[in-house]
């Protein structure tokens, strides 16, 4: 069994006797002003209480390196780094006094190298990307925050993420000292307490044992989120010489999510539900349950991260790539994809649970995947536009993901199509049938305020596109982009002239103008130049402009075009209506018409023959 040593250090003792290295595989500096400020205020409270007792700030877990008194920090680096920055700030404030030299010796030290040259070593060196260079610049500058930041910029260190956090923390500490310790007397009192009374326990053992201890300490997520805990759990499964390799692989998970501003825990939760059978009573894993799920013995065996940690990490990487592609409107081949882009227009950033299903079925052949996305769009339309709570879908999606993984894993193409058809019929079509009455009622009451405007625009765009396709006899929809940029025209004007409002009241007794102007039936899509001309006038004046619109759902408001006896135009005419005048009854009639059209737009279809 590895030897474990522990020692109680004051802040001065720790930085006098030890050199700390934050290895590049560890979590970077993430503390914000809030955490830094809280630490300083806690120390202040102890000083103000007048107590000379020790103030315990926790435990630091380290592993000794080959160099004497040098330790890799496994846990506690956020506090340790903050104390180091506090030393730097105090040194700056003590310039010109004996305290400056004393504290400087706790920040860095000179030593004679084997070649006889004098070299300088920092007492705390963060080894993650560019952090060591930034810390060296900060220490060498020994100046106020603005000058330190300028010096960092001058040497070309890009400030983002943890590097920006380090500079911000130094600035926060300097400002705090300036606000609360204006004179040298109060500053010396702070330093005396910090140097002697603020203590921590340092536990030292080999890296493997230290990581095991770290896992045990944090198994309930204290101070770390499940993504950090999973990372460290994986480090316990590999040899130390593979740490850098694992660190580089892990960055392929976190860096793309950070760049895309996606929430890592949301991704991790969806990853689990998409890729593994969740056997608890709810068939769900919530964010605060993720780490507990991973360390369960049965789940650990299912994931195989103990036996094959790199294979497991690469599986997560593949899922990250798919997840980000889907969120960017791309298909399962990583290229621009019309069905996915259209689905994104409806879901926006407010709904993302469907990624569970998409990740589960991501390995399907492209044609089958695209077909599934179209069916998923129709299914989600019923749920989103009835404002069904997401929690009602979570359990179903987790269980459905199990079925979809089995379908995606089938090798026989005919069997795969058959099973996918059965899934669409049993899960999507049946659910939509159950909600059809609820959807019709929601659309009957639909106004501009019923949904976010982008969803109303999506609704009108899909209806307009559907009518255009029927008009020209096209079956497969193209991009919705050209429709989404059209103007949303109030047929009954949004800001009417008093005369128009009065005429509506006279001709439509008992009907409120402001209610009817916001009804779905009162909206249509129009090209911007035509919309400008149509303006806020009477319907009679607008009709000539509507006829100029190239989109038939709008132009047909004024007049239906009749071509031949059984043309595609005549067939769609049976679903449309034109109007001589515009009244409350006209808006009700058109809203009912749009609801009927919606049934043709958002529906499921089975695969007959995909090659």
C-alpha cells in the first residue's frame, strides 16, 4: 500500500518549504470574483473576531515529484492558486518595506542548476495551456492589475477562460486590499494572521493513490461538477505515463463544447440516456446524479471505462461531434442538412431534449436518418405547440433511445427499415393522434403572443412552403431559409388609422380589434418591398399588393388561380379560400383553414423504398 503522509502548514510555511505544480491534466483555474471575494471576507471575519486561533481552510491533496519538495496538486488548486495570487498582491503593496523581500521569497526562489547557472523557480506553477507563461509574467511585473494585464498583452498571451480568471482574481484581490487595508499597519496585521493562523492539511501520496483519494473525497460532487469528477475518475484508470495522452483526448470533449457555448453537463446527461440503458425507476439521469451513475458497479461495467478508458473517451468525443453538428443544423454525415436545419428553426435554443434520440440513432444510413428527422419534427410540433412540459417527454425519450440504438445496430437493411417504420408508427404517430385534439384547440386559440416570434414565423413559413410545393407539384421540401426572412404581415393592421378601427367595430359588433389583429388567421408572409407598400391601409387597398406576392398562400387570399381540371394548383385550391373583404369572420375562417393545412404539413409517413 502506498505511503500516505500528512502535514499541517500555515500559508507562510507551505510556500517557504514547498514547490507546487498544477499538472496540465488537472482542472484549470475556474474561480470567479465571487469565490475569491468570499475567501478574503472569511479571513477578514476571523481577524475582526480578535481570535488568535488557527483558521482551517481545508485539505490540499498532492503527489511528490522526483524533485525534492516539489508536489503535483491533485485537489485544492483553486484555493492554493488564490493564496499564491494573494501573496503576489501583498508583495506589491509592501514595496519598499522589509515585508516585500520576505513575501518575495515565498513567491519565487533562485537556485543553482547543475550547469552552474542561477535559475528562478516559481513556488506555484500552473502547467495547463499558457498559464505558466502568464504566471511568470504576473510575478515578474510586481505591479498593479492594469499594468500586469498590459504586460501579458505585450508578450502575446491570449487572455481567455482560465487565463482571464487568473488575471481577474489578481485584480479582485488587489482591489480588496486597497479598499479594506489602506495603511501599512492594517496590511501588516493581515499578513501576520495569514502567515501564522491560516492553515491547511497537506496529504501527500503517489499519484494513483492521490487520485483514488480525490475520487473518494469528491464522490458526492463537493466542489466539482460531474464532468470534472468523470475526468479524474478516468485518470485513475490509466498509468501515469498516459496522463498527457488522456488529457489531450479529454480536451477534444471540453474544448468544442466551450467554443460552441454548450453546457457540458447537459451534453453528458443526453450522452448517457442516448447510449446506455437507464435502469432506475424513472429511466432518467439528472445532472446531479451523473457521477453517482458512473461509479455504480453495473454501470461501470456497461461503459467499460475501467478496462478501456481511451475507447470510452473516444466514444464521448464522437458523440460531442454529432451533438454539435446537430445543434448547428447538420446531418449525421457532418454536412449541411435541410431536415436538421428545419428542425433547428422550430426548436431554437429553448428545446434540446431531442438530441437524446438523434444521438441514439446517429449511425443510421443518411437516408434513413433524414427521414427520421422529418418524422421527429412533426412529432415535436405537436408537443411544442401544445406547450407540453419537457418532463413529460424525458422518460419516454430515454426509453425510446434504447429502441433506436437497437434499430441503428441492425445489419440487415430491410429489417432496419421495417423496425424504424414500426417505431415511427408506434411512438410518433400514436402519440400525435392522442394529442391531435389538444393541438387543434391550441391552434384555434393561437395568437402572436402564444409562442416566441421565431416559432410563429416557423409555423407560417412551413405552411407557406407547403402551399407553394403543392402549387408547383413538388414533393420534397427544400430549405426554409427564404421563407424565414419574409415579413410577417398583419392583414388587419397592427397600428390602424382611427377610421379603420372604427369601421371594424361597426362591422364586427362584439369583436375586439386588438384581439383579432393578433390572431394567427390575420397573419401572412410577404416580401418586404410589398409589405412596405401595403402599409396599414384598408384590406381593399392591400389586395392589389397581395396579388403581387410570389407565395400562393398570400396571393390566394385575394384570388384563387384555376389551371386545368385536375392540376396540382386546383387540388391545393380545395384547401384554400379567398376573401372579398376582411372581417372577424374572415380571420376565424382563415385560422380554421390554416389548422387544416397544418394537419397535412406535420404528419408522419413510413419508409416505402429508400436506396
